C-alpha cells in the first residue's frame, strides 16, 4: 500500500483472451396467479373487493455461453429457477340483510 491506495497486478495466460462469455436468461413458462375468495358475513351480498392484486409466477433458465474466437463453443445451464405467483385475493359479501 502506498498513500492508502492498493495496487494489484493480474497476470493470465494469453490464450484466455480468445475466450468470452455471455449469460442469457429465458422465461420458458409463465404461471397465472391463483385467485382466492374470502366470504365475509359483514359485507352486503354481491359486493366484492380486491384485497390483494395477484402477479404471475415464472420459470426461468439462465445459460452461460462460451465463445472461442467469436464462435459458440459451449452452453451450460447454470440456473433453473422458479418464482412463485402471488395469489389474487378477493373478498365477497354474504350478508343478505345489509
């Protein structure tokens, strides 16, 4: 260290300069959000209210592509992930007297 600066030298094999990588992500399935209904006796029959907005879920695959001299050399799946959908919640009234 010199004057609070850290200097680092990195050395490598020059053959590695020919290799490059890229990552691609692919959403290969979209899952619709489920709908949950909650019956409420303190709300007038026929009235409905959205309590929570739903959002879709996803299945995603991440692939690492290896190129040598700008030609695709190999592909490797490095991650296969599942993101759960968030339920839509709707409350429905059942009270016939209000």
